[in-house]
C-alpha cells in the first residue's frame, strides 16, 4: 500500500513538472519554474502581457527584450506555450535559407548526369592541382634547408684549405 502511494506521488510530481506553462496566464512562480526565466524576466513578461496578451511566439519574441528564437525554443522545450502552442523554429530568415537551399538542389537535380560528373571532375582536378603546388613548395623549402645544412660555411672551407696546405708542406 505504501509503495502504491509513493508511486502515485511520484507520478503526480512528474506530471506537474512537465505541465505546460501558458505565458498569457502563468503566475510569476510558474514562469520562474521555466529554466532560463528568473524573477527579472518573469516581471518583464508579465509587464508586456498586461499591455496586451501575446498572440503567438513571434509576438512574444518581439515584445520581450532579451528573448530570441534560441531562448524561445528552450522555453518551449521546458514546457512553456503561447496560446497553447509550442515554439516551432522558423521565421523569415530560416524560410529564406530553406528556399535558397531548395533552389540550389533543384539546379543540381536539373543537370544531366554527365554535367554533374564533369563538375565533380573539375573540382577534383582543382583540388589535386592545389595539393600538388603545396607539395612542390614544401619539397623546394625542404631541399633549401637540407642544402643549407650540408653546405659548410666559408670559414670552415678556408680552415680546410689552410689545413690541406699545411699538411702538404710538411711532407
């Protein structure tokens, strides 16, 4: 019996923890329960809400200073709703980016396979050419360094010559 009571209390606690917090009707304490919203932000939300209830997430993000799309997504993930709806990422910038990506994909899809292969071959050729130039430069630099390391200095060469003459005169 005691285990059933504990299970029931735990289930209720979990249900309350994941209950949605409606921004247009939440108390300051309920707003504070959302991760990332503290007393200052909840006061700002309530102040804006008193002027006029939030219509949607875009309205919420626009009117509440310090809340952007990233914050809205986090608040929604923690159970906050605006007029009963969760935040869905989107907006003009994201729609524009998706449209641009779709147009590029359409252009690529419209090309015949031979053109796609040709484009890939050109890109590969350019990459190989760039790598070859880099390798060639690296080899030249290594050769210069090796030559400099093997070439005796002028003083050493003069000492060798003087030593050779001295040995020849002693004979």
